[in-house]
C-alpha cells in the first residue's frame, strides 16, 4: 500500500513518514501543495494525508483538483490533517471531498486506525475481492485464503501478491513490484522482490507465481 503525505512541517512530516513506514506502508512525502499533481500523475496511491495550510497551493485547492480528476486518482481516500478545529472547518473539509478529518495534535495510534479505515473503505469501493485459482485476496480486510484456509502474509508479501492478482495474465517487472513496496528515498534491497516471491510460493504453492526470465513475474494460468 502506498500513501502520499503532504505536510509542510519538517518535524511532523518526518515523524509521520517514519511511523507509517513502521506500519508497513510505502510513504512519499511532499512539503508543497503544488507538487501533488506531478506525484499523482506518476504513482498510484491508496490513501492521501493532506495538510490544509500548505505553501504553493493550499490543501483545499489540492483536494478540489483531486476530486475533479478522473479515476483512480479522483477516488483515492483523503484524510485532512490540520490544526483548524472548529465545527465549520470540519464541515467545510468534509464537504470539500475529504473522507476523514484529523485535528492536530493527534495520537499516532489514532492516525494508524484512521488510515486503516480509509483503506478499507477505498478498497471496498475500488478493488473488490480478487480470486485466482484456489487463492482469494480481500483488499479491504487485508486477508488471503487458499482453498478456504487462511494464509498469513507480511504487509509486503500481501502487497506483492495484490499487485500480481490485480494484473492476471500480465508480467510485472521487479521495478513495478518495488513501486508497491517502497516510498521515495527508501533503500531497496537488491533481492527483496525475489525473497517475497520465494515466501509466497512456500505459502501458496510453488507453481502459483511464475518467473518470466529477464522480465519479471506473473501468475500461473488458473
């Protein structure tokens, strides 16, 4: 899961990025509102954390532009994170297209819960349950079963599997799979994708994921 964080406070932005990465998310952090359009045009995000008071372009303008854009970008769940705490501010933010509203200062555990809730709602609306052969993946509940039996995956194993199951019949390169796992500036281990695929094969069957030599990975024919 990839999150876009748009927050101009360096200390808060760094803390939020580190916290969410510990939760297993890939997190890209911007400090200006006028940088959002370029990021959204080049990456697929599953949730956006948006400060309202931003330089370049304020959060409300970013939100309006986002909601006016075409899917899937225009449907991404947005949580406003702001110091504006009056009832009128909350109503304005939610009416402007936000899915949730979190007033600073807030507890990081609450932020995690709000993000999980936003991701569940977004997944249920945009990505219904995925099935391939005996494997079923529920993006909203973040669960995987094989022949009806629950399979326990790490957050990154889940992300790799979801990327492959969302593109059945297509070969995804290592770079494409890394896109779902890492945010900007994160160090990427050279064999990370290979390790995740190896573990997925152990849990889902050795033939479930097929290696396309010098190209990447795909799912076996169902």
